[in-house]
């Protein structure tokens, strides 16, 4: 089963008040949906010491909840979870000596990486809990509150819709939809054709996070453009619109199914007027889509992209390091600069939390895209969860997804289609060390004569600064002016 591999982490230095003397358990009940889930339901107890609702913090990297988890293998809507030395107790490895808020969460949605927010997921009300050294505690919770269902929107310029992908449905052997939010041009005329801008979110971003994106892109810039935010989420995390053994053919589905549908339905002007941008995992997606499918896009602007060169995977050479968790000097291996109250993130901590979550998470996103599919449908991890030892055999399957390697072949075979289209932007000090792989990618491009443009933005950051997309919008307007056919129906 998927979850057995990820369910628990033994913490030898765990501090849990009263764990040896007293037992704390939670009995969770919930109503099974009429349609039988294709995946085994996973039940969680999330606990927090602050006022935040636990279900809303499951995707937090810097302040995750304490977590218990178990599969409902009997699928009878009732699971008992026990708080013991196998529970995930946050980055500090211990519970605070204070009252906590507990909430039950049931994961039922098949294609969503974060528990509690998928359309079919359930959660309970929060209750106050205490732990003592002398007394057993037993709590009962009913998870009956449902996450917000998918709701199409057709209002003014805004569209929120779904598209049934035949390719993804065939792969998953069940109906699979691609969700998206779309903003039409001002004074949209269905008889006209317009350039299309595809924006790909980073990890944890969804198609529903749109108003902030539209604002960041600039409302004035979007007046004459169809802007689409396709959802990048799947069960194992962010699928980055790359075809993979685990997630399925998301890149093919986007380029061969969804984008032609957008052009036909809303008047997109086709590949010669289609652009793609994004940040972080979305920045990687932008560059991947342009390089992998050069005939489908007229230009990409990738900001702070996930590693383009795996010999510079954030701050590490994945082909050489022996431990994913520890550096050569024995110190924990960081995956970020100290950006939250002076604290860095570390791979070991993130792996521990993702192990409790089960399918989903940033690290398992990488594995689900780049690694081979195991017999149970899960991705082969590139590290040992207990020790952190790197699995270099697993990395052999990653090579086709290393953009610094892919560009060599693609530039040789598709130079004309790629020339002038690749734009990579990153802060001089990316908060997640992603400037390292960008610099390596730039060297590769220089060696093969690729004319990709690189911009190193001042200071530290991991976002799209104001004005950095102006060249893209200027190019779009220029090409509109040079293509009068865009102003009339075919």
C-alpha cells in the first residue's frame, strides 16, 4: 500500500509528556462517500498549540502541525489513532507542555496532494486536548465538514472551469479533469483571436489562487490577453506539466488537449501567440514546456525555477552526495536560506513531515515526476527515509528531466523553434539556492550556442518582482501589431 511506506517516523530522541506512563488515543468516525474511493482513505489527527485551524496549515513548511496518521484499511468509516513515539511532532520533536487544539481530517480526494482541501475531503471541528503523565486520554471526533466543492464560474471576464482529459483518464483508468481559471480580455469578442498567457503556479498554488496573480501580472497588461492558470496539482504533489510514469501525461494533455480547447473555446491565437510563465516549480514548468514542446509556445519566462541541473540541485550535487539529510561535515543539509525568523529549512525535517502526510509533498513531487513507478503505483524515492542515504540508481531515471541535458539535444534539433524564446530569471541569492542551477544552465547554454537570456535580479528573493515581465508583454503587443489577422475572425 502507498501509505505504509510513508506513515510513520521513529524519532529516537522524541520527547512526549507521559508517553511511557499514559496513552492518548483518538477515535475518528466519518461517512464514506457513495462513490467508493479508488484510493484507501487516510485519516489524520492534526494538533496545534496556537489559534490556527490545523486543517489550514497542513501545507505549511515552517510551521506544520503535529500529526498522527493511519489508513482506513477496512474502509468502514472508523479509525483509532494513538499518539506515541511514532507520531510526527514537528520540527522540534516534542509536544509543548500546554493545551492543544486537535482536528480530525479524512483524505478522500484522489487527485489532490494536501489533505483536507480536496473536494471530497472531510474534517471535524477542533477540540481542546491535554496530555498528562498519569492519565489515559481518549477523544472522539466526527469528520463531517466537507471541503469546498468545485464550482464553475462564468461571470464577467472570469471563467473557472474543468476540462475532461482523455489522455489522463485513460492513464488513471478513471475520469480525470484538468481544472483552470481564465481571465478574458477586456471587451472580449468571441469573433476575434487573442494571444494566450499560461501562468503555472509553484508548489501549493492552485487554480483558485488567481486574483493575486492577475494583480501581480498587471491588470493593464492583461487587457488584450487571454490569461489561463491551469491547476498543477495531483495526488503526489506538483506534476509540473511533465509526462511521468507515476502522474501520467500531463505535458501532453496540456499541449495537445487543453490548449487547443482554450483556443477553440475562447479565441486563442494558437502556438505562435502562446506564452508561458511561472515561479519556482511553475518556473521549471515554463522552461520545460518551452524546451520540450518548442512548437507549442512562442516564449517562456521562468522565475526562480526548480533545479534545471541536478548536479546543482539547490545547494547539492545529487550525483555525488552520499546523504540527503546530512552534509559532509555532519551538519543537517539545508534546503533554504534562513528566511523565517532566522530559521532555515532542512531536508531531514521536510522528509519526516512528508512521510507522515503520505502521498504528496515537495520532495515526493520530484520523485513522482522524475523517478520510476513501483509496482504499487508509488514513485521510487531517491533517498532512504530512515537514514537519508541517497539512492543513486534511482537518479538514473531522472536524466530525461534534467533541462540542462535536454537543451543540448533540443537546441541541436529545434534551434529555429527555440531561438529567442527562453528567458530565465532568478534572484542573485534565491531563497532556496535555485540560482546555483540557473548559473549552471547558463554555462551549458553558452557552450552549445543557445541564445537563452538570463537575468539575475538584485538581492535575495523567490518571486516575480514588479516590472520583470514587462519585456514579455511588450513582445506580445509587438507581435499583435505585426499580425493584423488577430483582429478578425478566421
